[in-house]
C-alpha cells in the first residue's frame, strides 16, 4: 500500500503496493515510481539481446539516479550541469 501523503491510499496494483511499502512524501513517491518504471524498462530491454544492452544500461542508470534523489546522492554530471548552465 502506497500512501499519497494526504492521508488517502492509492489502491492501484503497482509492485510497490504488493510489497506493502508506505511512502508518505509526494516527492519520494514520484522518484520511487520513476525508478520502478526505469527498472521495468531495464528488464524488458536486457532480454532483447546485445544490441539493446546500452539502452538497458541507461535505464538502470536512470533508476539509480532517481533513488539517489531521495537519498541525497549527488552525481558528478549533476554538479557539472549546474556549473556550466550559468556560463551558457
């Protein structure tokens, strides 16, 4: 069951709800759902053979990035994007 943060529960049948996870912050919920979506795409792409491995790896990176947004992990690419966005 995933809490929407406003006291109500979303009763859709996502993998998160099947495990009984309770996420109370909307921002965390968005990031966890995005990570789960990316992992689903990774699972699909990783079974499609050698040519799809680079796309599968990108989905895995996106999933880790979404989880990092919750835990506070900062990627070097994020820092460089912020630094160079001021110069361009």
